[in-house]
């Protein structure tokens, strides 16, 4: 497929490199000219347990490209989703498929406005991606992609096939809302608490108070998901959190990193989206709402 990666950050570069190495026709779109120039001149070096692979890539501003593209994979921050999709709207064809693997909730609704339900795919990934410099990505072979179509005649299967040719371990889910909400619960707990406290993952693991707050956030998120008819597994989320505690103790969450760098956070698309859904459904989320308010206070400063 002719594939557009919308947002050439760490995850965009990881997926762009994987797909290009597998022989797909990939173009990475970004708004930062420095990123575009670096990718065009030096390509992407991808480091994993198997060693380092290098691949030449194409990077562009959306307004400088002509379409159509078959697949658009959106990897921007949540607050840029709408403007990012609008920027590539002229590159859509009648059969173009939009895919979001972004953290949080609500991105698929935005994509459906542009692609339609039949041509929108949503999902999650747990592949790590650390951007050591533009064009230098450190990742792992151990990761997966879980996706699902949002329309009855969707395109998740063909997307999964392309991803699997690229070693991206994709699986099509019958109800993709479950893994999306499970990852939202994971991030609502760890990102929000890390951002408020300034602590890395290992510090949270050692704190009984942090663990108590995490349990409260998971319980609240489970109740909100249930009100939407989504049967997420608290046990799976807890396993993922314990795995993070055991194997990523020094990891600084993206929300904490954004705060420390003076950047906007995705709080409104992660914990905040859970709180807002709960408000609409009449499900209280006092612990998570308080954490989100504290994140916004830190952001305002």
C-alpha cells in the first residue's frame, strides 16, 4: 500500500522505517522542516535487539505532496489530530483508509469524519520507541499492534497483513474498543500520577500511596467503560502495570516529559477523556478528575 505516516515523531519514524524496510511505499509527513530535512538526508536508523538497520525514507510537508494515498497512519499528539488530518485531506482518495494508533480516546471519531466508518481503523500498540535524535530510533522486536475496523465492511485485515509483513505483529480484534480502553486505563493511571508527582515508574512502584491511587483510577475507568458497554479486563491492565514496574523502572512517562519540557500534555485525551465520558454517563471519577486537574495546574505554570 502507498502509506502516509502523519506525524514523524518517535512512533511515526518507527512504523515508517519498519514498513519501508518491508518494501512498502512510505511517506512521512511532519510540520517541522528540521525533521523533514534530517529524514530526507540521513534516513532512519532503527536499533533493536537484533542490531541496527538503516533505511532511506521520504519526508514531506503535506501541502507539498500529491495524492492519493491508500493508508494514513496518524501518530500526532491528540490535540493535533484534527489539524493533522485536515492537512492531508487533499491526499485522500475514494478508497483511502485512516488508522489511529494514538494514546487516549476520541481519535477514531475524528478520523471517521474524514474517512467514514467503513474506512476507519483504530487500535493500540505497545512497541517502545525512543527517539535518540531525528532519524535514530531505539525500539524492540517485542511488541504488538491490535486493531479493528469501525465499520462492518472494514479494512483492518489488509492493514494487519501489511503490518505483519513489516514484523509489526498485528492482530485484528473483534471489539477493538476493549484494548483501546485498557490502554487508556493504563495511561490514565501511570501518566497522570507520574506527571503530578514528578516520579518515574519505579518510584511509583515503591510507593503504597501511589499503588492505592492507581487502583482507584483503574476502578473508576472500569466503571466508565462498563457504562459504555465495554468489558475491559482490570487483570490485564494490572499485569501491564506490574510489567512496567518490573522492566521499565527508570522510564519517564510522556506526560511527565511534556511537562518538564514546557509542552502541552495529552491529559484531556487520556484521563480527561475518561472523566468526560463518565460525566456524560453519570459515573463519578473523583480520583482521576483530581489528578487531571492537578496536571492542568502544572501545565498552566
